[in-house]
């Protein structure tokens, strides 16, 4: 059953100007604790124009059997680079989050292990479709990463304290969406009235799973 967000909207008194605003969103897990690595996206309300996106080209590394960072946020059209810092091979496979388990992949390639003193083997891919992409490795099932491909320039993940701050947001009605890798259902978008200083608390039903500990010995081959 889809539970609507309960929204506590607190609008601080600010100068009544038409300037861009800062929106601070705090996302909470099911048990009320801060929820890190949740992606917060603000989109113009229906009928409003979406501004042009500035593509980025971040690098996601594979190190000690993990993707770093575990969650990335990029605008649609960004070219994401991958680098394998481990001394053994990894795959980079990616596909729409939620469909990966059924074997649906959008891309995949293998990166050789890094040789001491040499640049790490790398590859890159352009992500031109909006939505969450799940990353994995065929060789190591515990490796998991995510890239949220945003259709909006206002998208950022929450910090360790569950806070996402979005800057330069135009004032007025905006649609706010929250996504998390461990969510079991899509969260319904909510509408917020952005003013000079806007803070929003978003409770969710997400209970993040504990990071799986991988036995790791430096120098081992996998
Ligand atoms: Cu691997």
C-alpha cells in the first residue's frame, strides 16, 4: 500500500524577493533516524519549463570490492567514468534499478585489475535516460552501486545526517521526489511551495539494509 508523505513544511520568514531560494530537505528512515544516500529531486511544477541541464563527468571507482561512491547523482546526458583500483578484474554492469535482478542490463564491460605503478583500467558510459541505474559486478555479487540520472538540475543525495541542500531553486510550486536504493516501493512525489528559505522534513518507509561485510584481504586475488 502506498503511504502518502507526511510533510512538515516550515517556511522561515525571509525577504520577499524573487531571487532563487535554498531548499533544505531532511529525509528520515522508517524508524525516524536520518536516512543517508537518499536522492532528493526537485522539479518544476506541471506546466513550468525545465531549465537546461549541465552534464557532468564524475568518476566512480571500484576499490576493495566496493563502488565509490555507492550512490552518485548526475544530470541526464552525463558521461560517467569508471576506474578499477583493485588488483583483480571487475565488471561494470548497469541497468534500471529494480530490473537488474531479472538480467536486464543497459551496459556492461570488464575492467582488468590494476597493475602497480600504472593507471587504473577504466571505461565510460553516457547515461541519457532519467531514473536510477543499479551497478554491479558479475564476479562479485556483493558489489552494489547506484547512479541516479536526474531529469532536473536540482538533485542531490542526503548526507550522513539525512540532509540534502538544494541551492538556486526558483521560488514557487515545485515537485519533490525522494528515491533510495533500499526502498521497496516508489515514493509519491509531493508539492512544495519554495520560498526564500524552505525546509522540508520527509518521513519515508525506507529501512536501509546494513552494508554487507566482505571478507577482504589485501593482495588476495578474487
Ligand atoms: Cu568485481
